[in-house]
C-alpha cells in the first residue's frame, strides 16, 4: 500500500500540473482572441457621449459632434478622412466659465469634453490639422 500510494500520488500530481497548465493556456488564448474586439469597443465608446445629439458642426477637415444630457454638454471632434495621425482638438465653454479644451494626435477623434452648462449658452470649437470650426454661442 505504501509503494502504490507514492507512485499514484506522484502521477496524479503530474496530471494536475498538466491540467492546470492546459487551463492557463486555453484562458490566455481566449483572452488573446477577445482582447482586440474589446479594445476596439473601448476606443469607440471613448469617443461617445450620452444624451441626444443636438448639433453636428462640419468643417473642411472634420466635424464636431455635440450632445446634451440634461444640463451636461458633451462634444468631440472626428476627422473627415480617418487613418492619418493628426492633431484633433475640441473645446467647450459655458457662458461665464472658462473653456475646457482637450487635444491629441490621433487617427480618428479627439478626447471627449464634458461640461455642466445648466441652462447657459455654450461655445464649441473643434479643429483637425489645418481646418477648424468655432460655433459662437449656441444651445441658449
């Protein structure tokens, strides 16, 4: 009994290690397949705002999308022809407050800017490379 238990115990420990290694390998393969899709979903959702779209301000090299959700105004700029890394920026200013500006070198869109404006007018600016747009006071 002592000899057989020792050999069987070593064999079962080896099997457990192999099964554990196989599980780790399968999980890592599944994560590798799922990660690119979730990374794309994260980048797509990063350039999205909640609420309803109230304006699309177009200009020569892109457009600024403006959303409103209650008193919160959200905006981001998208390139007209995505694919080339360019400086993309957006700025939102509620009347009586300082402008909030975000910019980055990106192939598609600017970071999202969210400002609580309440019932105030807002001024939205956006630019892609050489083209830009300045709205004047809107959403009054």
